[in-house]
C-alpha cells in the first residue's frame, strides 16, 4: 500500500496538468476534464485518508533529489487528507450546482478559461493543504490569489471588475505581509522547511533571543492570512466579491479559498511556530477579540443588507469570526472546534449560495427581498435547501451548525478568562443569525397572490436538484455523526505536533 | 424502549408522510388517514405510559459526553397524559373546524409532528435531549401559527420564532455551564450539580439559573418575554390555538420543572435572589396578564392573555418551592390544560358557526349555541377558581402552600395577587356568559336560530369540560400521585 504515499503529490500535479490541457480545448471538453479530475482527486484523497488512518501516522514525501533541510517536501496526515477530500467534494458540488448559471453568465468562448482557473485553484488548495515548506506555500498562495481573481472577474459586469480589483489589492497586501513575515523567519532560522523552522524557533525561544523580531514575524504572517480570509476588520472586499461573481465562484471562494488560507495558518501555528509558542504571544488575544467583533459586526451588516447574496456574504464574515475565536482560545479544544467549523461552514455556505441561485432564478433574477417573496413555492427544492442551510447557520440541532456551536462552547468553558465573553458573544451572534436567516426563510415562504414569475419542477433542473440533495445530506451527516469526524480532527491535530 | 421510540417517531413520521403525500382528491380519505394516526398515537402513548414506566435508554451519543436518552418517570406521565388527551380532543374537533380553512393536509401534518415532538419532550431523559426537541417544537409548531398565511400571521410567526429562539439560546448558554459544573446532564431528582461547584461558583451558577429560567420562561409566556404569546396564539386556527395555549406552552413549564427540580435542585435555589426575582416576575405576569385580558375585546386574544396570566400561577407555585404550592402548580397544569383548550374550542365553535370574533358582537350567543356556551361557562368558573371545578383545588393548594412557606412578604402577597387576578378572571370571562344567556330586553327573542355545531365539535368540548370538572370533584387520586412526585423532588 505504500504507493499511496505518491497520491498527494500526484493529485497536485494532475491538477496543474489538467489546467494546462484545458487551456487548449473547448468549454465542454474542459468541463469534462474538470469533472474527471475532481472525481479522481476525490478518490485519491480518500485513499490517502484511509492510508493515514490505518497507519496512524503522517508521512513525508520528498520532491526531487535534495533531502531535508534543502529540498521540497509534501506531508500528509489525517487532517490534510481529510481536508483535501472535503475540499474536492465541495468544489465538485459547487461547480455542478452552479453549472447552468455559468453557461448563462459567462461568454461562451471564455468558459474553458473558467475551468482552467478552477483546476489551478484546486492545485493551489491541495498544495496549501499538503505542503511542508513555507516557500511552496507562498508560491501557491499567489497562484490561489490569481485564480480566485479570475474566478470573480470571469462574469464580466461592472461590479465584478470592481470587486476583483478590490480583492486583488487586499489579497496582494495579504501575501505581501506573509512574504515579509516569511523572510524574517527565514532570517531568524535559516530554513524554509516547516519541521526545521520549528526546531530552530524552539531553540531561539529557549535561549530567549530575538523575541521581538519573532513576534513581529508571526504577527505579519497571521495578519497577512487574516486579510486574505476576510477576518473582521479586513472584510471590506468580501461582500462584492461573493455577491456579484457567478455563483460557483462565490460558493468556492467562501467555502474553499478562505478556508485554504485558514488551514495554512493552522499549519503555521502547529508546524512552524509551535502551538505553545504561538499561544504565549499576545497575538491570540488579538485574534480572539477580532473574532468576537467579526461575529457581531458581520451579522449586523447582514441584517442591514437588502440583497440576499450580499447578506450571505456578510454572514461569512461572522462565521470566519467564529473560527478565529476558536484560535483565540489557545487550547486544543478551541482548535478542534475551529477545524470542525471550517468543515461545517464550508458545507453550509456553499449550500446557501447554490440554493439562493435557484430562488433568484425564479424571481426574475432579482436578489432583492421584495422580489423573492414566495420564491420557495416556485422552486421547492431550493426553498427546502435554503431552509436547511439557514437552520444550520442558526445552530438548530441535527444540523452541522449546532455541533460547531456546541464544540465552541465546550471549548470556551475550559478557558477561564475567555469563557464569559465567548459565551455571551456566541449567544448574541446566534440570535443575530436567527434574525436575518429566519427573516429570509419567512420571506421566501410568504405566499403571493399573483406572480408573473414561472415555477420550476424537478424535470427542469435534475442536476441542480440532485446537487442540492447531496448538500443537505452532507450537512446532516456533519450534524448527526459528528463524533467520528471530531475524533479524526483530534487525531490529525495530534499528528501535526 | 420501542414503545417510547414509537410514540415519539410514529406521529413525526406519519406527519411527514402526510406532508409529502400528494393532495388527496377528497377530504374524507385525508380525515380517515389522520384519524387513524391520531388513534394509533394515542394507543402508543397510553401503552408507553402503562408498560414502560420507570424504564430509560440511550438512543445515541451526540458527542462523547452528550448522550441522547429517553425515559419515563412520574413527571412524564402527568405531562404526556395531558398532552395526549388534549391533542386527541382538539384533533377530532379540527375535523369539523378545518372545513372552512384551506391547506388541511399541511395542518394535520404539522399537528402530528408537534404531537410527536411533545411526546419526546415528556420522555426526554436529560437536558440536552430536552433542548434538542425544545428547538424542534418551536420550528414544527410555527407552521400552525403561520397557517392562514396572512400578513398578521406571518408577523406573529416571526415574533414567535424570535422570542423562542432567543429563549432557547439563553437556555443553551446555561447548558454549557451546567455541563461543566455537573456530573451529568440527566434529570435526577434533587439536582446534578457537584457540591464543589455549588460552593465555589455559587454566584455564577445562580446567574446561569436565572438566565435559564428566563429563557425557558419565554415558552411559558413569563414577563418580560411574554409579548409573542398574545400575538401568536390567536392567529392560528382555533384547535391549533387550543393546543398551543394549553399544551405547547406547558413545554416551557416542563422545562422549568426539569431545570429547577431535576438539574439545579431545590436546596441550591431556595432562599437565593433567583427565587425572589422569579417570584416577582411571576406575580407581575399574573397580574399583568389578567389586566390585559380584561381590556382586550377580541375573544381569542383575551383567552391568550389569560393564558399568560394562568401559566404564571403555575410558575408561582413552582417558584415558592413549598410542597403544597408545587402540588398546586402541577395540578394547575392539568386543570389549566383542560380548561384553556375547552375555552379555545368554544371560541373556535363560535367563530365556525357565526364568524364573529369580538366579545361585544356575541350577545345572545347562549340562546343560539346553548351547549357550547354551557361548556364555556363551566370551564370559566373553573378558571376563576369556584368549587367544585378543577381550578379551585389547584388554587387552594397554591395559596395554602404559599402561606405555609416562610418566604417573607411573598408568602402573603402571593395569595393576595392570586385573589385579585381571580376577580379579574371573572371580569373578563363571565361577561360573555351573561350577555350570551341574558341578551337584554331589546334582543330579538323570536328570530334567533339554533346553531349548535355538529357532534364532532361538541363531543371533544364536552369531554374536556367534564375532565376539568372531574379534576375538581375527585382530586384525591391525582393529588396523591402529585404528592408522591413532590416528596421525591423536594
């Protein structure tokens, strides 16, 4: 079974090559290449996951002939493989669910480009997940940024160009800060491989030298990644980017791109800096406070919003806040809760984006609440799915959102100083979530006397409806059988250390 | 084990099937299916209560430390028996009533689901299970409020949802703390908090207790979170209002019983500021609810305000934490359940036959619908607390229990406010009887027509009325049973 060790590297390469090949074919072929690629990578990641689970330890794969500490390495454990698997599934569902919109919204001779970008995006996500050295991470962060920009801009209307430019500027600022931090760390440690960096940093800290440069470097990298995944107050680029791009892009950006950066941050925390050293800096308190503020201000902005897509985009700000609150607790439990919320939020947010598109389609393409009245009757599948997503976001039992809230709360009660603020903000944020999501659910289920908009049935949208069903199943699996997943996350985090 | 599961999931599944199923061509087959489901659920619940008493089991683990478990204890018996009787009566009543409403299939579907969820609440074995179904109850009962789809109904439904979710999350907030400071979350008479936590974190835990009482109190319409109730209950179809007002709000009462007597324990809360604050809130609600009901002109709204007031009678009894008052409170759960559902069914019958909703339009109604109005009058007397009806016994126990307790001021203030509120109750319920039977000299005595509704409506009404009187005439077996429960939890 040892050949499975090749799979992570193989899947990254496969994505890159698929990207190259797709650039020379027509849109339809490119789509098939993409689907085959995603299925293959899903299977490969699943194999890797089972392999790491069965061996119970992570493995390092050396790329090229140079051994550590010079060469380039890939590392796969339970968490990495699981994350890769999850990302592939979400990406496949998002692409299939948004396919009809893509065809409608993007010029026909540009569709193949969309799939080129998607393949590149997947390669960079996989690389961010699997990489064991910081330089590779940085390179793929850039690839990720560029392809994400393309994904926003491919639907060429004024707002998306504006959104892409904003995204580009903020994202490059983020990568710049990451690069600065990386350079400083390289200066301090003389290494780029994560494991070597960690050893050197531990030695430096033990000697008590370079305290301030080290903290500055960590802070720069953290802030850089926070900007890229839209932690409050760096979220200004987000609503436009998620709100106006084509729906598959929005779903992938919110549930995959930002999560890839968060995962990289987790890797940095565990594999580069070291969990304890990171927690001894004051940075986690800052993250905690920003997380809490994000939870409230994101929801408040969402309540004020009158455009359903932008509302969901703002809710992402709040959910990212939850994840950083978990980081900020500085405990293993907090981290487990955060990782679970990465999964739960990715599953729910892509579901919401895809469901909303069904609702807006039967409301003349308008996203204003007034036009959406009664749309759940016109597209029953989307209506039910949106309701499930909303309930999950609000944290109603049986759906994934409840479990993440439960885990966050259980983590919070372990930390004495942060218990009260965390629980109170969790409560407030839940109620705010309930306000805007339930408002929308009621709105789409409010019957209208007469409507000029047509209804759609299963026959008109077989693929879309099936995708929705899969999304619901995914959400409920996360909500009901959370224990094995949490166990897996714990095992994966243990492999990190 | 299977019986408990069946009595929970059979109605839920049956309701779901009913919702999914295609609209039946004729009304008859829908009613037959629904009727069979009602009867089966009734049989299942009775079988559960008779055979599964004292058993319990764990269904699955939500997370390692949080099992979802069910069990039947004495408290479950009281609540689930009441739920079953009222649900069946109101259910058969709706067969006739729903003739003049639309979307019957949806109504019966959610009605059955709510039935199952309520059973789950009665049989829940620990706090987290209870919480799961408490949330579910809000969501599944909301379609009943939203039923007619009017703007008023939607606004009321929204209000109901917000208040309930806020309340539930206040409660969830507390569950996190209890989880930390206790051995387990399972309902144990006398409380589950560890003794070290009770001494070291007493201040924090008292705040938690208060927040949780407020949170669960939302469902029971306790001041200051009562405003949803008078908005949401009247807009539902009358039989749904009956179960909302008589049974679903009792889930809030059950929650508080479980919380105070089975999680925190009396010894922890007795004499604390939480008890005082809680007493103030309940007495405020009792008085305010009656006052608002007195001023309200629309019959169903008036009854909803009366629910606000009467539920706080129960909460007052629970807050006093004296054996007598708790017995009285639990007895009032039954008495109020039967009485309030009967009152709403009367209001439903009146609306169904005459279409009138305001109290002052109903002059001479007693001449037209004598049986309905007799039932109305009898249960009204019960709610006021005139012997030999059910309300009298429960209020007697409430008042004597309160006087017997040694809480300063409240031990006498409580009974005084209960008396004042009883007068107000008479003031808002009896005018309908008086005007109904004695419309005055200028009433056209020649031309009224007999408009008694069909048997499907009157029989459930009579059953509930008779039950409410029986609770008052022969209270001894019930009181013995309740005393037994109270002696274990106090």
